[in-house]
């Protein structure tokens, strides 16, 4: 139990540090980050540690884009939702279990269908 509490405290500290880095970004990057942040955290699965890692990668990408003088939409593209979905592709999400169940149900159905022939 103590390890879990230490992990939660560490994750919260890391989260605050990440948000402090966001505050240092130009206004347009902050605006887009806040919108993406709300979108991506709506999909967070498990204890959120995967999403914390993904958020850090997003901040690094935005920091690099800002340092290169790029407009934020040059980094994300104009389809920001598409950018988010692609960015979250390998991140654990709460919808993963539903997706796995749907695929499993289809496979079970097809296997039963093959047995009856």
C-alpha cells in the first residue's frame, strides 16, 4: 500500500512539473495543449501512468516546435483530432477493454459459425 501511495505522489509531482512546462510555451501552443489535454485524458485507462508518459511526449513535441519557431498547427496539422487519435494509438485507454471484447465476441461468433457447417 505504501508503494502505491508513493507512486501516486510521484505521478502527481510529475504531472505538476509537466503543466509548469506547458505554461512556458507560447500562447497558441498552450491553447492547443489545453484542448488536446482535455480530449486525451478523457480516454485515460488504468492508473493514468501511460497517459502521463504520452502527455510528456506531447509537451516535448510542442517544446521542439516552439523552439523551431513553427506555428502549432504546423506541428499538429489542421486535423487536431486525427493528430490526437494517432498520438494516442499506443497508449492504454479505457476503451481498450471494449474493443477487445467486441473483437473477441466476433471471433467467438465466427468460430461457432464454422463449427455448425
